[in-house]
C-alpha cells in the first residue's frame, strides 16, 4: 500500500480483487491448447527480437534477451502486473496528496473510506481494459516474487494469451501468423527502450512532471470533474463549449499538464506508430497472411465494439490511443521514405530530436529541423 501514517490513499489489494472479479472470462480452450499457445508465444517473442533488430537497425548495447523477461499471462496476471506498475509510478503523487490531507479533521477515516472507493474504481477500469490488451511492454515494472523484471528495473514484456486467442478467432485469421504479428509489435517496444538508454528516464520524468502539476486540493479536483461531467452531459453554457472533443482525462488537467501531455502524446505516437510500421514492414517476410491480418485488424479498430464500449473509450481518452497508432505510423513512414531508416533513427539521438506534437502531423517539419541542424 502507498501509505503515510497508516492511512491508505489507494487500496491496491481491493483494486486487484475488484478487477479480477469483474473481468470477463477468456475464450474456452483446453489445457493442452493453452499450453501450446503459451509455448508458441514464447517462441515468437524470441524470434521477433532478431527480425525487429535487423529491420530497425536498433541494437541494444549491453542488453541480452534475458534482461527483459517475457511473461505470457492471463487477464488476472495482466491486472496484477499493471497494479504493481501503477503503485510505483503514482507513489510520489499519492504521498503528496496524503501529506496535504493529513492535517484535516477525520483524515484517517476519510483515508480508509477513500482508499477503498478509489481501489474499487481502479479495479473497474482495469477490468474493462484487461480483456482488450493483446500485449504490453511494461516500462516501469517493479520486480516482485510473482512478476520478474529486468535486473536494472528496465521492464518486462507481457503477452495476454486469452485476448490474443479471442481476437484471432474473432477475425478468423491464421492463429500462428497472428501471434507472430502481435509479438513483432510488442518486441519493437522492447527494442525501443533497450536500444535507447535515455528513453525510459525521459518518459518517467515527463510523467512525474505531469503528476506533480496535479491539483492536490480535493475540492479543486472535484470541481473540475463536475465541470467535465456537465460538458459531457451537455449542461455547460454554449459560450463555454470549447472542450467539446476532449476526454474526461483531458478535461481534468491543469494548463501546465496540457503542455506536458502534448509532449507525451508526441512520444507515444512515435513509439506506437513505429511499432505498427515495423510489424508491417517485417510482416511480409515472416507472416504470410500479414495483408489479411492488417486489413481485418484495422477494420476491427475502426468498428469498435458496443455503444457502451465506444462511450467508455471516449470518456477515458482511449480514442486518442487509436489516433496515436495512425498518426505515428504516418509520421514514421513519411520520414523513412524521405531520409531512409538511418535518417529516421536520428529521432533516438536525444530528447531534443524527438518530434513535437505538431511535427507528428507534419513530418517534413521534423526532417527540416533535425536534418538541417545535424547536417549543417
């Protein structure tokens, strides 16, 4: 628990229990089939490393494959891993909030009740996401007995077996090809962080700056949440309807956080788009049905699921995640076509060579800035 003076801001155990209780059951598979899927995903993760490094020309220095373990997990395992990551990443913010609240009357009682409420809410969110994530490179992955990580705290690769099986059945694609295709995407993320040593610290610094700018006064946060809810319900005056396309996550931010979010969005668009570009670039060599998989998967992304699912995506800002794949892939493709893979790889030189949010939309501006500066 993240706690100060015995009061808990988030009941993490309750978050895990809630998510596991609410998450949908995975597809029906026999025990032998489950073992076969796990073994195949491990093989594909291993083979993907060589394919991705050869295609991207990104070679991690001082890292071996065993440095960042591959964990094939079920939905409950994904929940536990992400709660561990949240717990570590949010610790400074929760400590700050606890310190702010500790002097208020009834703080201990409010902390106990609030921690359980927050735990349930977090669990509900994770139960929604746990059936949708196919794979994930955990950049901030604390090592526990049940969740091994890299020796230097660098991360671990998660592959969510029941979700992969569910989607391959839903799309009616070749399961062996689809599993390798997914592994290519996730292995690209692992290569990004192991081949670019400063990237993890840079991203963590941006996230901590974002959290540090959070309004810790509960009344301020509640007021902003109330305004956000009114905007989604159509209850705000027309003159104030300047937030119309933003998610609830965006609407509760401070101006400083929006600036940081712009930089984070650009980085995440780059990372996601690069992974999509690589898995499609490598695909024709090793995934015979890659064209069919890509077409059907894109249709699935665009189609979404139920109306409730679409509403939750909008509310939580997950639509922005889908735009990151699309916009980032266009950026990478345009830059590689203009200056080649080695020219594109200058993006990994330092934080100053990362694209801005505006440059993601206008790749030529990034090429002009970075290549003019470095070639002059």
